[in-house]
């Protein structure tokens, strides 16, 4: 029986372990944290996530899609909150099933770990942190956090699914000629909570992703099953406004009252949460190659952490798992064949989604408040309706179709340029010649 050691039992680690165990591989997972199922441990970052087609498709491969979707809240579009004036919903898709889903990170991890626990080939060691990996001796150094001791573990095949600050990646960087870059945004993020109303209902429209776009910064909110919302404020670390500009609680309340007036009465403990909750950083990690022979591979955020503005980090990591499992089947489990092919097939696509996510930050914070953006979305839906199969919007290619991210980036850029130009010359859909717009898209000019 083949054996694989995974470092990291988070979202991608648990899913990959499940896929490999079902293929007869003996899988051992070392996870730094305590078992999320056993105790109410610290949530970590981003308590809810947008799940879309790639993630759902990968979950379907292990029969978990229906179970996960049963605990998810569909979001039909962006609900825009201007500073003054009325709110509006800009639908993501054209049809009822073109939605994305808000899922709780912890609940999803529990569902994956529960499924993994039913696999006799898989063992998960919680509170076991990898502190080093020696490629030459093929040995992991694992610290048993509960016992307070460190042991060496022989691991001929290692997959690092240990997230953006991967210990496996660090060890690879030190022992191979790996190229590496990390690029932080000037912006950070902070989570705040909108609790349910006293009668137990949602305080905002539940089937939407709420956005307060404000030019250089923004806040978003996603619904949770307990009828609360988790808000995420994206603000520069420094400057005016910036996370460093709030010496006193009054400054926070006054900033929110000026910029997010309708959210102020909804957030229960605004200054309290603001000062209590950590400010997270937003980083894009690029490295290459992600493997060394058939011995070690990086997957998910460990290989390609991206900023969260397209809601794709987890979806992309789940797609990684699916691609790796398919290559495993194709090459009879020969890792010397599988790892280089996996890297070659995923790297152009993960570079593309990294760029799409950075581009989408601009779109969300700046242009989603622009009336031309709403018009562009209407035009995209009209084009999809009139030219089914011939036109799919950039958002659709990424979130509702499994178009390779590289193609979505290339085609999406052409679309954005042409459609924004068409919409800048019109005030309403009725003023636009749809066929002429399609002809321009086909010609790419
Ligand atoms: C604010 C924010 C919002 C986001 N929103 C979305 C979204 O809406 N949709 C989406 O698709 N993605 C989203 N993402 C991205 C998503 O969270 C990640 O892409 C996803 O979690 C990657 O999964 P992973 O398993 O590769 O890494 P992780 O989820 O980070 O899991 C890594 C695991 O490895 C463990 N670990 C780490 N180091 C060690 C070690 N040394 N030894 C042993 N174990 C270790 C960790 O404890 C963890 O369990 C968001 C991210 C952020 C920060």
C-alpha cells in the first residue's frame, strides 16, 4: 500500500486526504491545531467563505457536496450599500442556480474531518506541528504540542497543505532552488459581527453578499447560519483612512457613522470588536516549482496563497485536490510522474487567479458603486441570454463554470475593456446595440 504524509489538516488537507484514502493510499495527516470537532477552539481567520462551482465540483467527487450545501446560504448577488440613497442588488448570474454560497469555515472543516474519520486508511494527528522537513533524509520533524516533545518521522512522500505560512515550503526553499515571492497589499482586514435581530431574524437581506464600496477601501458582509453576518472591513494599514488612524473608540464610531452609516446600528459592539479583533494581512504568495521529484509537493495556499477578493482561494485549493487525484489515477499513483504534471497544469492557472483576485479588489471597492458597472452586469446577462454558449462573463467563467483560470483572465480582460467602453457611452441597456457589442467581443476590439 502506498503511503503519503500530509502536513496540514485544514480545508485542502482534509479533502485531499479523503480523496487519497479512497484510492487505497495510507494517509497520515499532521495538523498543528486541536481537533475542531472536539473543542470550541479559536476560529482563526475568515469565519465564512464563498463556495462556488469549483469547490462544489471537488466536494461532489467525495460525495459531500449535498451535505455541505445543506449548511450553506446561497448569495444571489452583490447588495450595494451607498453612503446615502437606496441600496441595490446586482445579481451575480442570470439564472436561479447561478449563485455562490456562504459556508462556515469551521463547519466545513468538521464535515471533511468527519468523512475522513470514516476512512480506515487515514489517520489524523491533531496538535502535531511540523517544524522542519529534511528532504535528503526524507524526515519530518513533528512537535507534539500536547506532550511538549519533538520527534522525527520518516516520510518518503510529503504533501504540504499547511497554508500560506507553510513550514514545508520553507524547508523546500532552504534545500532546493525554489523561486519565491510574497507580496503584501497595503490593505489589511478586520472582522466585525452583525448579530441576529432580537426576534432571531437576519438584520440584512440574507441571500446576498453585502458591499459598502468606498473607493480606496470597502466593507463586505456574508450571512451565517445562525442569522448573523460576518463583516470584513478592508482598509489600508496606514493613512487616512487607515487602521493606524483610530486611537480612541470615538474615532471608530465617527468614521463608521460618516462612511458606513446604515451599518452602525447593526454592529452590536463596534468599537469593542474593532479593538479586540486582530487586523489580518493580505498576501499573494508565488513560488516555483512546487515539488521536488516524487518526494514532496505543495498544494493549496502553501503553493499559491491569493488575496480573497474573488472568493477563490479555497475553491482553487479544492480544484487542486481534484486535479491531483485525477493525475494519480492517470499515472497509476507514480508520484514521479504526478508531481511535475500537477505543477505544470496548475501553475499558469493559479498565477491567473492570483491576478484576477487582485483585479477584483479594484472592481469591488471602486467600480461596483459606479452605475456603469451595474449596466455592464446587465449587458453581460443579456449577452449570455442572446448568445448562450458563445458568451460567458468573466465572473461566470470563474464562479459558475470551471473555465481554466488562465482563459478566464485572458478573455475577461478583453471583455472588461470592450464592455466598459460600450457602457460608458450609454445610460441604459435599451440604448445598447447588443449584437454590435457581441461583434466587438468576437473581434476582440
Ligand atoms: C479574509 C479571507 C477571506 C477569504 N474568503 C474566501 C472565500 O470567500 N472563498 C474562498 O474560496 N477562499 C477564501 N479565502 C481563502 C481561503 O481561506 C484559503 O484559500 C483556504 O483556506 C486554503 O486552504 P488550505 O487548506 O490550503 O490552507 P488553510 O485553510 O490555511 O489550512 C492550513 C492548515 O494547515 C495547518 N498548519 C499550518 N502550519 C502547520 C504546520 N507547521 N504543521 C501542521 N499543520 C499546520 C493549519 O492549522 C491549517 O489547518 C479567504 C481568505 C481570507 C484570509
